């Protein structure tokens, strides 16, 4: 079963067995359920509030978090530290970022920061979630040199975004 947006009023189809995650399509509030009735009730609660719902099987495999700065791959990390994922894993994250950009009629470079959490590794990479607003960037999982290099890239992306929006570099602004 793949997840998809289920608009309010659309029937919620749960897997016949195993844990399931029910979440708002946009925003926070994902919950994992083993009780099918509780999962249906939560989906109905979200629908009643006018929110689209995502439903997917719970994936217990470890996730790799892929960080993008201004639409470009920056670094990756897992729960235990820095990671060097295969290109196939990066491709899943980039495809998700590009799809979100297309849906919003933007360039992926317009997302200052983004984080794609991917499970399954090179043999079966699957997007778990895409975070576009205030994603944790995992700076502390990186070694000192890599962190300094990637934080510089982040600062340059912020400066570029400000310039594109006509705000100019902050160093030239006075209070």
C-alpha cells in the first residue's frame, strides 16, 4: 500500500495487518497504530477538521535523513550520526523535493532548507517524509570540517535568497 492524500470524505483504506501510520497530509500529528479502529477514528477526526490524511504502513527500518540547502544535496545523517548514502537514496529525496516544488509552482532552489527521510537503503529506498518547514538539519552529527563547510553553504543560500527577494546582504543593512 502506498500513501496518498485522502481528502475529507474519501474512504480510508487500511492494510489488513500490521502497524499503520495515519498523519495529516500537511503539518504535524503523525501517529502509529496497531488497532485498526483507533486508526480509522483518528483519520475521521482529521477529516472532520477539514484536513487531508496520509495513510501508510509503519516502516520500522532505520531512516536516513537527507538535507538539501537551496535545492541542492548538502549532507545526510541517521539516528547514530553522519551518513554517506548511495546515489539511489539521494535520488528518492531529490525526486520528492522536485515533486513538492512542481506542486507549488516553484523551483526546488526556492526551498531554503528541506529534509527527506528515506528508509530501505539502496535496495529499496522509500520516502518516509519530506520536511520543508523548519526541518532539523543534523549539524551536530557532522564532523567539525564538514559542519563548517555545510554551514557556510547554508549561509550562502540564505544570502542568495535574501538577494533574490530584494533584501540584499544583511551585512549592508542598518537597524
